[in-house]
C-alpha cells in the first residue's frame, strides 16, 4: 500500500514540476536563428559548433573549437539523387567524427550559407532538438573581431542511433497525396524563372500545383547582394543578413501559420533556409520536401504546372559548338606557339 505524500513532499514535487515547466518554456523561447553573442555563450557552455563548409575553407580559418566533416550537403547526400544517404551511413559518419546530434549544436558556414540550414534540418530529422543556425557565420564572426583558429578539431568517436522524426521531411508520394488539401500550403523557394519553367533543372520544368513562389533570397535585406558582389557594387555581405522579423512576417503574410507548410526548392537545401525562417516566425508544422523539384520534376506521374521539358538535343548541340570553339582556340594557340618558336 502506497503512503500518501506529506505536505512537504507535495510542495517539493510541485516545485520540481514548476522548474521543469520553466526550463521547457525557456528552451522554447530560445531563438532558432542566432547571432554572434549567442554563439559565444553557446561555446562557453560546451555546445558543439559545426562548420558546414568545405575542408579547405575550414582549414583557412574557423571559429575556435568548431568541427568539420567537409561540405555537409555533399557528404550526407547521394550525389545523383541529392537525397539523404542511408541513415545507418550517416550514423557512422557522424559517430566517427564525434558528433552527437542530440547535443546542443550551432551550425554555421559563410554568411547566409544554406548548408547551415540544411544541417539544422538534418539534426531535427535525426531526432535532435537542440540545434541552432548562425546565419551570419564566419563573416559576422570575423567582422566582430572574434578569434579565428586554423587547427582542425578532432573529437573522440561517439555511438548514437538516430530517432528519425517523420514530421521533418516529406517524400514525393506524400506531397502528391496532399495536393489540394485545404490544411496544407506549399512554398516554392526557387527563383521565379525556375518556378515558371524557364530554368529547367530536371527532366521537366515548372512547379508543384498550388505552390506559392517566394525565393529564399527574399529572406535577406538585399536579395541582389551576390550579384552586386560579383559586379563589385558592394564591398561586403551585409545585404545577405536576414530581414527584421516584422518584414519577414510581411513577406509570408499570405501563408497561414496554423497550416501544414511544405517547402521545396531544387534539392532541399535552399528550402531548408525558408523552412527554418518560417519556424522561427511561429509556423507550427513546417516540413521540407527533401527530394524537391529534382525528385518531383523527374516523376512524370506527379501533376505539375507551367510544365516545360528538357531538350537533350539542344543541349548536345550547344556542347558540340563549345567543343568546336575550344578545338579552334587550341589550334590558334598552337599556331601562335609555332610562330613564336620560329622567331
């Protein structure tokens, strides 16, 4: 027979429950997309910093203590389908690198690097809940005058088993099954040209029926910053900072935060940024269509709008013309070399 709790024990139990609730509330209130100050504090309390860039970029300089497995979106995806490699293989790769997805993790790359968001979505997919994205990345870190390290960080191996979260990723079959469902909205994070079928990156061009096109760059203060950098019209990446929350809410005002929201792009990486931004704005049920248009556009039984088709003959013709020009240039170079030797 169980004895009834004493008044003191009852008060203590209530206090424990209150503390647990407070801790849960604080965790929920923590931002998903974080700044330099948050990264410093996270590193001080032992959080794992994950540099998602290539090994070469990592070796040139990274945040002290950060780990790296090379370009994350290349390592953890099949190079042909651009879908995730088998979960067992992901477990092995991360385990050997000493990365436990259940830890607090801060992902970063270059400023606005979409692979950092891909890392965040990946950890959620594997069952982790303590991940964050440092949108400003190494660029903001350097701009703030923070220290840079060049020595590679090697963590002891760990063993973990993923607890795959089916609420994070959706498949082509699941997307098709949801078409026309009142409680579902679909966001296409690609460019307008891709959306309209003018830029074909699969066997078909076009978009998923009913999708709303909001390019992921629209999340930035100035979406044209990469082009301006190429043209040397700007000196830095400040324009690639995220817009203020109120501007982001206005950008996505046509969407309902209470509906299931599916985000896609070409292969799921750009979509990861938009999905994370929507989550940070309070959207309750956001999923990434990982196969995205690469999977959907190659599935001829999947309904599509603004459909265009990849013209293999035209592309082969262009390639042949380029090859002929290359051969012509090579011949001219050889002639110039021969003439120079004679002189």
